[in-house]
């Protein structure tokens, strides 16, 4: 993308998503994600009724009387965006590609974080870690993230969600709120990695999909191509049996994905490319408040 075109696109997304995060999400983001963690504040002498699990044994041994750790609610969060940049995101049958919707959602969340004085970082992933942007604050940092969301060129096309979850767990030690933004077209399983990640962090899953991925059009013989493997094949979409088989496959896949999120206790929302993602995000925030 030409530099002038890229800057124009960055500016357009900045204006739209900054306005959304400031005017529409005003209180929802704050109430949904603030105060989820506790930070160490100080130590003081043990008082009747204190939880013995809070005793600081090192200080207690030094002064030969019990001291406890005092914690306070964290006022600032670290927010991580785990953004799928695999080949399947470059698909859209209506007005926009999945990539564009993912970019706007990520930018909106980033501006919401910055306006609440939170740090924001990004991990771009395919079947490998494509790029890691460490968490920082500030508008300059946000604009850099938006530019990368628009123009980043991944090395690989396949997807491995388990890989990025393991990376998050190892790279970010302090508890954070992590938004996993993907179409979740992943032939491997990621339940175990998600369970561990959600134990250490506050995980939220956002699925972006296209209506045409849910069912085949009845147009007769058509050539399809797997965006991640490059494999091509002909299918007869005029056959009701073929269309029904595909629809069944999609529904089973969605059910399996939903079951994984439920078992891992991860909040999730699914957004079609032609739908209003603002309403979906507000519903997600309200559910968590």
C-alpha cells in the first residue's frame, strides 16, 4: 500500500474508532474490565480476621511477629490484542473483508484502552508468532498499531491458535485482559492452551466470520480454494446433499468452538462481517459488567 493511501486509511480508522470508543463505549469498557486484578500495596501487622494466606512469611520471620500483605484494586490494566493474520481473513462476500472488520474492532478496543489510561499491546499470529508489539500507552503507539493492523504482511497463511496462547502465557507475566480476534478456522485444538491462558489472564474471544462461510450458494459447479493451504477442488453446489453436508459441517464446527469457550469459561461473541460490530461489543461489555 502506498504511504499516502496508508496514512489516509489510518486517519479514517482513527476518526471512526476513536469516536466509537469515546462516545458509545464510554462506561461499558470501564465497568466490564476495570478492577479485575489486585496489586500488592504494602505490609502491615496481622490483625484478627485477616486471611492467613496473606501472611508475608519473610517479613514475619524478620520481625518475629506476623505481618500480612495488603492488596489494592489495580487502576490500570494491560490489554493485549491477539490478532489472527492467517490467509482466511482475506475473505468477504458482502461489502467488507473479515480483515477490515477485525482491524476496526481491534482499533476500537485499543482506543478504549488508551482512554482509560491502560497499556495496549498486540500479537499478530498465523501458525507462528508473526509480530509482537509490547504494551505501551499513548496516541502515537495507537496509530502505530493501526498502521500495522492495516498493512502488516504475514509470512505464513495457516492458523495455530494454541501457539499464540502459549506465547501470551510465557511473554506476559502480569495479569492482563486479552482479546483473541480470529475467525477460529483452526484444524488443531487449542482448549488446553486456552485453559492455561485464562488461568493467568482475563481472556475474551471475538469471532469474525462471513455469511457465505455458513452455507453454500446453489450455483452449480464451482471451484473453491482453501485460503490457508492453497488446495483447490471442484464441488457441485447445485446438489442439495452437498449444501446440507457443508451446512452441517459449519454448525458442528461452531458448536465445538462454543463448547471449548464454555468449558474454559471464556466470554465470547461472534460477529458477521455485514453486522454492526458496535452492538455486539456493547452486548459483550454489558454481559461482563
